[in-house]
């Protein structure tokens, strides 16, 4: 209840949007390409990041990370769960380059597909990390404008961040010794 400028009482109802995890947009279909970046094998980290972003934007990442668990087979939600699984598998497959798509193992769940791709293509590329570190060390302005120089540095930093994710303290009282790791 609130009062307006004339001291009259009015009732305002606030609505909040709650989304059901199985909701799909009318534009969602198996042919959608959720990102322009295609997995080619050597670009797994970049690909995984943009797919993650796209699925989070669609409120579907829980199916990949496992927080949207499979309901009981007798549950009325089971059909909706399988519909979302099929859609996610289609979307992920649409972001895999044609030469790799034929080598991907069939799986019933998006999480199974994601885990398989991660196991196959997620490797720590130490030579690339070393090269980026050298490029950053050697990066000099040398007549470039500030904007061009900053853009070059930012590109190198972003490329390095793909291989070296930021460490974040996840405990209370910092028992994880993150400062030593940093």
C-alpha cells in the first residue's frame, strides 16, 4: 500500500518475472546457430567461452553444468527436460566445425556432449601461453597511437586470459591460499 500526493491509499502490485527452466522462446529451434565461433579443435577455450555466454543468456547453462538435473521418469516434467536436452545438443552441434562434427560421439544429454568435447579439446597450451607472455613483454608503443597501442595490449591480455583464467577465492577466511597461487 502506498499513498499518493493527495494522501489517497492505493495498492500497487509488483510483478517479478520468474522463468521456468524448461521455457523456450518461440524463436528457439534446432537449426539456430547460437554463436558465430565454430569449434575447430585448437580454439576450444574461445569456443567454450562464447557457447557458455550464449547458453547463460538463454538460462540453459544449468543443463550443461548439471544443476538442472533429470527429473524422475514418472514426472510430468520429463518430456520437457528431454526437449531441452535435444535443443541444447542441436545448438552445440551447430557450433562445431563440419570436419569435427562427424567425429563427435553421440550422446543423449547436453552435459555428456559438453564433457566429451571438453575432455577431447581442452588442453593447456603452454607454448601459446609462453608466446603470448613474450609478446606482452615485447609490446612497445613505437609510434602507434594510444588507442592502437592499447588495443594491441588488450588483445594480448584477452588471449592470455583464455588460457589462464583468473583465480578467485571461493572460501571463507581464505583457507584456499589464493595469494600463494597468485
